[in-house]
C-alpha cells in the first residue's frame, strides 16, 4: 500500500513525490499529463537559466523515479474517500484503472478542486482550498498544493515549494519529530 498518494504530476506533485520517495515512504504519483508546464519556458526558476517546461517535467519525473517513486502517467484519479476518522484513518484512491489505499493524499491538480470538494475539505471565502502553512487541509492527512490554494499568483517554483512543504509535514508525522531533508557534500557520489 502506498503511504503517500499524489494526485497530479506538475511541479507541486513531483516535488512532494521527490521528498517522500527520497525519504523512504512508498509513493505513487498519478498524472494525466496536462501540466501547464507543457506550455511554459522557464527563465525564472531559481538555479535554472533557461529550460523548456516539458523538459523540466521529464527531468523531474526521472529524479523522483530515481528514488523509487511509482510514476503513473496517464492514470486519472476519479475519487478520493476518507477511511475512518482522525490519525488512524487513511484514504481510498480510485483511478480509472484500480483502487489504492493510502495513508496520506497530496492533491496537486492545478486549479481543479473537484476531488477536494467531494472529499469535503473546507474552502476560503475566495473559494480557494483552505490549508495551513504545511499545506494540510481541514481533513487530516489530506494536503492541497499549487494553484488551488492561491488566487492567480501561479509560478512553478511556488508550486514546487508547496509540494515540499506538504512532504516535510508528512515525513515529520511519520518520524514523530520535525524532519529536515538536509544533505551535505560528503553525501554526494
Ligand atoms: C502559457 C503558460 C506559461 C507559463 N510560464 C511560466 C513561467 O515562465 N514560469 C513559471 O514559474 N510558471 C509559468 N507558468 C505557470 C506554471 O506552469 C504553473 O504555475 C505550474 O505548472 C503549476 O504547477 P502545479 O503542479 O500546481 O499544477 P500543474 O502544473 O497544472 O499540474 C497539475 C497536474 O495534475 C494533473 N491532474 C489533474 N487532475 C488529475 C486527476 N484527477 N488525476 C491525475 N492527474 C490529474 C494534470 O494533468 C497536471 O499534469 C506558465 C503557465 C502557462 C499557462
């Protein structure tokens, strides 16, 4: 059973998946491959001078897969349901192909909030998904990232940051203490 199911494989979802897979949580990323990055060319992503958006996504997928994230490109999530209450619960994630259980779900579907509405998360007065600083929604264990939590201020680097924040919160929960994914030069191969 994946501990972390990520719905959406743009910068937000891939960033979340990179962090959770790198730190040994079973991670699956479902993606219908309609990320806005396919329309973009990056000149404003810190550390990257210039890169085609599709190339960025392909590189990011490979990076997460390198840490064993299970990348399901083309598999659409059609429903996410809560199982049980509170910390003891989890989620059933239904796709057009199969059904999965997951301990955590990270929503990274751009502006599309249909799955979150069905799950019953709270929204703000501006009709954005209501999250805390760790991107957790009003439903325990369900996280929302990227365009759905911001009014128009949409940038790839911000979505990637949201995904990282959600993943660190999940990792902190799992490890039982504040978690930092810090590497030092001796870690480099
Ligand atoms: C023309 C254009 C140019 C841009 N240029 C730049 C730029 O230069 N710099 C910059 O920083 N930003 C740019 N952006 C914005 C940038 O592309 C977005 O901020 C970024 O892609 C948002 O990332 P995200 O992960 O939140 O969502 P998205 O990238 O939209 O990814 C969401 C993913 O979820 C998938 N999905 C949706 N529903 C489901 C489902 N039910 N099941 C499975 N998968 C699902 C979608 O197919 C998609 O792949 C541009 C956008 C556009 C439109």
